[in-house]
C-alpha cells in the first residue's frame, strides 16, 4: 500500500542558502552556455543535492569505483543540476561548467557516459534510464554486491512505455537495491501533466507494478534525507519515491513558467533577474 | 542454425561466466541445460524488447556479456533507439541473436519478415553485423563473439541449411571469404545466399563463364578492401541477398563501386527483395523464388551484364 502524503506543499517551502547557491551556479552555467533546461534543473535540484550530499557512496577521485552507488539521471535534460553538484564534489573542474555546450567542453545539453566523470549513462532520450538501472541492480543482485542504484525520472517521462516495461522487470527480479525517484512537478513541455496525459493515481500505479512507494516534498531536504535513509523501502521490492516538486522552483520568473522549460538565447537581463530573485528568496 | 547458436551460447557460458543469456519469452525448453547448470547466467524476460536491450546494456557496463535471443524483427525494429543509444553510443558488449533473418518466417507474414535488419543496423556506429551461411560457420563465428568490443548482431537462417562453408576457408569476423575465383564476374553474397551464389557459379562455369564468389558474412565492419580488389579484376559485379535491395549488401557494394571510379565502370546489379512488403505466405524458398533470389536468376543477370560489356 502507498503511504499517505500530506506535508507542506512544494510551493510553500522556502529554499535554504545552499539550495539558492546551487541554483546560482546553474544560472552561471546557463549564462555561459546561453541556454539550458532551467525548469527541470530547478525542479530536480534538491533531489540530487540530498542524494549527492547525504546518500550516495561515491568517490570523485575514482568515479568507476566498483562499490559505488549508481545514480542515473534518466531525465537527462535536468543535467545542469547534476553538473554543478559533480563539479562541486570534484568529479571534474568547475571550469568545465563555463564551457557548457561549447565545442571544447565535456558538458552538453544532455549528460554523456564516458565523457563526463560521474555520469553513469548517456540520457536525453527519455525512457532509457530505468532499464539501465535495472541492469545495474540485477548485476549487483546476481553478484551479491551491496551497492544501491538510484534512477531519477521525470513525470512527463512516465508516459514512455519502456518505463513500465522496466518497472515490471524490476519487480519480477525483486530488485530492492533499486529506487526510482520521480520528479513530479506536474508539468511537461506543452502544459500540465493532467491536460497532456494524466498520470494519476501515480502512487497507486507504481504500487500496482510491484514497487514499495513513498511520497515526499521534493524540495524539503530534511524530509528527502529522512525518507532516503529508510532505503530499502521493502526487503524484496524495488522502491519508488514520488517527489512532489515545482517546475522552475526558486524564482518567480521560472516557477511553473512553460517558457523556461528550455531556454535558448538567454539574455543578460534575464540572468540578472534570476540572480536577483535568488538573492531575495 | 538457431540450435547451433544457442548451443554455442551454452558453450561460451560454460567457459566464461560473464556470459548471460537473455530470452524474450521463448519456448519452455530453451537452453534448459544452461538454466539448470548455471542459473545465474540464464534470464527469461517478458515481451519487452526495449527494456531488455537497455537492461542488457546495463549488465554489460557492469562486466557481463549478454546474449539476447528473440525474433529478428522484434529485436531490431521495436527497440531500434535502444540499440542505437544503449548499445551503439555506449559501445556495450551485447550480442543480439536474431531468429528468422530474411524470409524464414514466410508463413507468419510481413510482421515477422526481417528483410530490413541489415539496412537498419548498418547505420549504427560500433555495431558488428554477422550473417553466417550455415551452422558450421555459425559455430566458427560465435566462438569469436566473446572477444569483439561493442555490440554484435547475428542473423540466423532457417536451420538445416546445406553446409557450404568450408573448414579450409574459416570465417574471421570482418574478413570476407573468396569462395571461388574467376575472371569474368564477381558475385557478392551474404548469409544463406552463399549456397545460391555457389550454385550459380557452377552453372556459369558449365557455360564457360568463370565467376568469383565473395561471401560477406560480416556486413559491418565491411571488408571494403576485399570487395574493391575483387571487383577491380572483373567487368561485372552482382550482389545477392535475402533482404531488401534498399541499404543492404547491394547498396554497400554500390557505394564502394561508385566511390572507386573504375574506368571503365563496372556493370552492376543488385538482386534482393524489391522495395515492397512481401505479399505472399508460403515458405522461405517460395518467397525467395517470388523475388528472383535464385541461382537461375543470378546466372541470367551475370550473363546479361556480360553481354552488355564491351
């Protein structure tokens, strides 16, 4: 059964200094590349922050360490949030951020395996990451390895059939080492999830596919930390954590603003406005 | 050929524990010996090719060598993006064992006819494409699949195909085999069309025409040198394949001939399935006959092209 969800809504929650600082790094990256999926990066920021700050066992000096926890950003368009964390942790120099989308950089508009240290799979086409995660977790189970696998998917991404193929497979193999985190900001490119292709009841869907489901305010770092510390959610089921978020969370300009899903030719005035907004919050 | 390929998976799994077999809802007795002896190396998944291909990529990135088996059309069309990105882009060591290449499943209709698999997969960087002529060659090639980096596609014939490959001319991945040599024409073939090509070469010899037969069991990476050098020696080149003439072996050879700027240019023709969905059931043999993928037609085309040369 799913757990009831009734914390503060993701809108109410004020961001702490670290979350605002991370978003400023995102804005600096966008300023350098003059483009980026701002809405997704702001939406997924706290999910990734808590994973990399508190949950994942990784070694930036040895990104392929065999005992590391694996984290796949299946919604690859949220990659700038991942890039600023990986740079901060030391997977690659911060200077790479300022070459975002440049021909001599390693950081593109979607993250690439083999090119970006710390990136576990090339994503960008939606619906692939969970199957990669199933492969990683299945291998760990077959080999008796203890590391965990986390896959961050988007809500719009959950329209892909391959997500549900992977979900059936994960449940069949009882991959309790695998957790899927759904960045549920309830918006996709064209409009709201409800008006484009509704997902409700989303928690029941994951539960009916054999997952142990939890829900959380996806911007509440304490709540995220607490729930992710309970991993695995069930001894013989994969976990699904539905993270209620706000697309573009953090500035009045970007929150729930569809024109900031992906922004090209970002102007100096817009950058200044974003910085000011992040100072004010 | 399927039995041989799966027997080989068992042999490979026994000698290398990185080998994992993945079926997509196959028959109940499939590789039961492997399942019994090495249960950790046997997976039978649901009808979900997209997930299976990417999951296999994930397993390969962790060190496994997955061999996936299902019907060729399902293993190429449904999951094409997974093949491009998760096998090709990630350059993962996954093997696709494709049952019923070409028109093997003629009685089952166009949904099951893999007449475009080579065309589709030729576009994927890092992919190796194998089309053995018979079970013996399947065995020789499968033994080499442990060592090749990146993904491999293996196109299976019907099974019980006449043995025309030779111990003294063993297949090596990436190297075409000159099965016979003649100065009047070059026949380039792949897969089970080797038997058709050899039969045509016999007929032609009786009529005083000496044809070379170049067997291209590896369609990618293509042995461009062998095709170029053997084409250079003859005035006429004909390709034959159990596949659409769009972007298959014939197209690949045409690209080489066009870019070689032979002077005088070669007389050239492709034999294969035209740009249509086959409209009959019947058998592999009857569909091949319907589309003139036969020794008789091949002989005729070689003679026609020779008549047109000066």
